[in-house]
C-alpha cells in the first residue's frame, strides 16, 4: 500500500555552525509567531526559519521573499553549511518531554523518510481535516522557488505489535539537543540494509494517516503534478516523520476556537439557541480555565461536549442531548454518522454555522475565528476584551481521528494538535527531477 524510501538529504554540518544544531532548527512554520520568528532568526544566521518563513531583502514581506529564500539556500549549500548525505537511510527521531499540564516524562519515537506522493483518492495517504487555502498558496510559492521540501510532514502507520521497534534500534547517533520548551531531541541514522528493507516492507502493509502537515502534503502533491514528477524522481516524494499510530502514549492536545468580529452577538441567545441540541450547564461567573477544562473533560467522558465562555465572565458546558435528532437537524443532518460523534464537527456545524452564522467558507478563511492552543491565555485575552466568545475543546483521540479518515471523511481544520511538534532543519529533501530516490526492494 504505502510506498516509502530512505533519505539522502541535505543536512547541517555542525562544524560550520556557531551555535550548534540547537541554534538552527525551528518548529513547523505554522506554529511560529512573528515574535518567535525574530528570536529564531537572531539565534543563528543559518537558522532554518530564514527558509521556511522567509523575508525579502531588508526584511520585506512581498513576493520577493521566496526568491530570497532560494538564494539563501544556494549560498548555504555553496558554503557547505548544508551538505548532502549520499548514503541512504532512515533517521530515527526521539523526543523526550513533559507535556504541558503533566509531571510525567514521556517519549515519542519515529523516523524521517520519504513517502511516495499519491492522491487522496487512492486511499493510501489519509487526511483527517480540511485545509485552508492561504497556507497552501504560500507553501507552493516556496516549493517553486527553492525546489526543496524543507519541512517534514507527520504521518501515523499501523503497528499494534510494535514490529518496527527492533529494526529502528541501533544506528549511528548524529546529534542530540534540547529546545527552550524543555523537549530533548535525538537524531540517529539507520542505514543497515536489512533493517531498511524490514521497515519498508512493514509500512507497505499500512495506510498512512496524516497527523500534521496537511497543507504541506497537498502542496507537495500539487508541485509534483505541475513539475512532471515521474517514477522515482525526487519531486515525486515527500519527506515525512513516521510514527506508530498504535502507540498508546501519543499526545494530542485540542485546538480551541476564539470567535470575533461578528456583526451581532449575544451570549444569552447563543446558549438559548444551542439548547435545542445541547444540554447547557452554566458555570459560575469568572470560572477559571483550569476548572472549565476539568468540567469539560468530565462531560466528554459521557457524550460529545464543548465549553463556551463570554467576554463578560460567563461560561457553560454544552453537551449533546441524548434526545437530539441529528438526522433532521438543518446542518448536522448533513454530517456523515462517523462525524456526528466528534466534538469538533458538532461545534462547527451545529453551533458556529447553525447558531452563529459563520459559514464553512468563513471558517476556512478564518474570517471570524482564531485557533489558540493555550486555554488559560485565550480566556484571559477574551476577558481582557479580545473577541466575543471562546469555545474550549477536549482533545480528539487518535482512534477517532483514524475512524473518520478511514471512512473517507474529514473533520474541520485545526481538529488536532499533536505534541511535541516535529522540528524543521533535521534533514532537508531536495526536489531535483534528475535525482532519484533509493528504493529498497530487498535485503
């Protein structure tokens, strides 16, 4: 089913870096704030943020930024800051961390490799959420200018018995480093041919669920089509971090919804209109975020639920009513059955669209929505005068995500937030049509 291959990537030469590997890597482009971008850029002149979130000469933000990124990349290659590793291999990537809100040290292991680009219609690579048009156009312009896949996607394979645990051990550790968020990172190259073959053969038995990087995959697919990718040429493959989707320790956080700029909004009317489908459980005025999320978690154990808060300090838990007639609901009736039990789809179709009038197009364009991760910070901003309402979410379990994807459906955008993020800069995959990937067919 899934066709994967080892990498022969560009990698940073640590001997040419003033600040070491830790100074040149960065989180994915879509979680970097403007302030964080500047911090990363100052950390080291070769920080990969200068490529994934480029600026034009003099710090401009026009179309010239893409050509500037391409020029920087060429210079770094000429200066041997980035060098090619011609020996094919998979790159085991270990992250050790304490998740926010936890005191337990956890570990996630996966590996960087290449996945053959195939349309979603082939049901080999499975998306689980809708995408936004703006980021795809931005990424496509960067692909065209640099002819490079700078940032890996993140996909999950099926391996309930942990059969790849063995082949992924061993190898040569390249480097390890810590990042300011407290995550410990280690990259190890696995190049034993028998191990590579075992990994390729095992992944071929599985579909691949996109955990993170929908925009990047869709962009890579479009670029491959327009650049005439064929066979094993590099531009027909996408660099991905692959992890075991059956690992019970995968950490997924929710992404919340901050509503703003509606022409008219009344919190009491929102609760009243939502009450036809949801049981409304008001909370005391001024309830803290940690209490709201704790109550929401309890409610979510029983039935799909979301929490909502107003700028004035009011809050409530909205739980799907046992007698709700979803099949005949004006908007929820359009949802496939597999989506009617997911919190995020019920929120988007049953409340954002049906009650507040935020159309699917407006949701995709983020006309009236921010997507914060930090519940406490978002609630403080709301009560400080930013926006009109905040919807707090429970995390969507990985199995629920896979059920939706395997049914051929997608959830609304920003439905999951896998933690920790897969860093950019560990390896870079070029998209040169005259270079071929190293297909491993036998041990």
